[in-house]
C-alpha cells in the first residue's frame, strides 16, 4: 500500500512484454517468506517471484505476493496477496488479502470460509442465463485469441462477464457471492491455491480443465457444470 498509486519502481518483464513484475512484488514475497521461515522452518515454499525451499514436514506454502501486478502499477484497485499452505491432499488453509478494501478472505479445510471473520457462502440458485461470470486472459497473444473464441461462446448464455485481472480476487468473490462463477485457463498454482479452497469451503465446486495449460471453472455445483459445458471442454476432473 505504501507504493500503490506512486511511481513504479524496479519494473521488469516476465513471460512477455506485457507481463510485468515490480519491486513491490519482490519485497512482498521476501517479507512473506521471511515470516514463514521464522515460524515454520521445516515447511517448503514456492512463490511466483522465485522463492523456493524444499519441505521436510510434508507441507508447502504457495505464495502470490501481488496478484494483479498490472492493475497495481496502473493504480487500478483490483489486486491482492494470496497465500496457501498445502499437504499431499491439497490446500489445508489459505488467505486472500485485498489491501485496498482492507478485506481478508480465509478458509481452512473442512472449516468453512470467512470474510473478516464472518462466514461466507457462494451464491446459489442462479440460472446460468442470469449469472455474472468472471474470467481472465493470458499475456500470450496467440492464447488470448483462443480465449476470445471461448468468450464468444460463453457471453450469449450468461448475464454478463467481468474481467478484473486478479484471479485470486475473482475466486474470493465467487466464494463471497459477489460473482456467480469464474473460469480461466493458463494460470499458475499460486494464482489458485488459496482461492479454490475459498470456493469449496464456501459450498462451491471447482472443476479442473485438463490438458495444457491447466485451468478451472468455479461456482455453485449446478452453475459450474453449466459453465463447463459452454466452454466446449471434453475432459474434466473435480
């Protein structure tokens, strides 16, 4: 928050000329990793900006220190910090922090999901044709063209589509009922590790899109199934 809205510092490029990283990303990840190492030195770590440590405990922390970097650098208030801890069965606990709105979404396996300590549930009973759905797009031009064709199939059959630019917040907002559903292909484990647990602990379903690059569909069970059908995928895993 100290840097948000100010001049961008230490900006670099990652997967493409439009995929950016900044000193805010790097310093946030360093702070998170330092805290984890001090509290749980035997746990593994993997972070978007390169943090990596092996695990001797069977647990691994998955960190996106700034999901929505492009939004952040433009001063667009749609970005978050996402942290989850996993074991062999998947995410055990996860948080998505929205510093701009001062909102903390949290979930623990088999214990439900909360927003600032208050229990949250997905929005249920919305027909697909009246659903508000979120998605995202790749930084790769060829893949973006493919995603545009998918969007062309989806948009006539839903109320509307939003593209916020921060997958962790999209999933958190599905969990909180601010969105009916979400789909995207092509993100990394740190984009989804906390958010998908939020959705399932809030009563939703996550359908994995198999193949490369991987993806998912999230929402209430019936809506997620309908949205999955619109995508034209021929395989799925739940």
